[in-house]
C-alpha cells in the first residue's frame, strides 16, 4: 500500500509538471531555439518530436499517451516583435479554467470572441504586445486550440 501511495504521488507530480502554463508559453515565445529546447525539454519535461519539426518550426509533446491528457506545442520563428509564435493543442482533461484564471491574474485583459469557423470560436486575451487566443470549446480534434503571439 505504501508503494502504491508513493507511486501515485510521483505520477501526480509528473503530470502536474507537464501542465501547459502561461509562464511556459511566454518563455517559449521570447527565447531562441537553443534556449527553448532547454526550457521545454529540461525544465518542463517535454519531448522533442523531430518528425513534426523542420527548419521552420519545432514541435514538442508531453509524455502522456492518453488522448485526453496530451499537450502538443509547436514553435514557429517570428520576424516581428517576439521571437516565436507558439501554438498548442491540449487534451480535454487539462484545466482550461485554471489557464484562463492565470491569464487574468497575470494582467491579461479579455478582448472578446471571434468566430474562426462554424465550429471554432476563439477567446482573445491581450497584455502589452501579447495576444493569447484559445478555442472556447473543445474542437472536433477533441482538444482545445491555443495561439500565443505578439501583435
């Protein structure tokens, strides 16, 4: 029983370490590719996905094999004010409400909704030159879609 409790505590910590946070997105948006690899792989325990990466983008995923818990982050170099555009797809079991609370507590302001397609409505949040957009509902892929960029 004691071993099972220790395993569950370790597993819960590992899952928590792979939550998508606003801090992670901001760090990835503002660092060079070498620094991103360190941040995402070493600090946040994600895996680089070379088959989905090329000279124009790098893709990372969490270690979950469960559809409802996955996270995929794609980093695309930008030529404007921040170094990268970051897109993310998060499984439906991630704490969407907590992510929205993080935005508000970190000074982001809700800037309205925009209909992207018949199925996808984006919620927009802004802070200084940052724009954070997240799908209002789970999309047909079974996940939330996120875009983090600079204006």
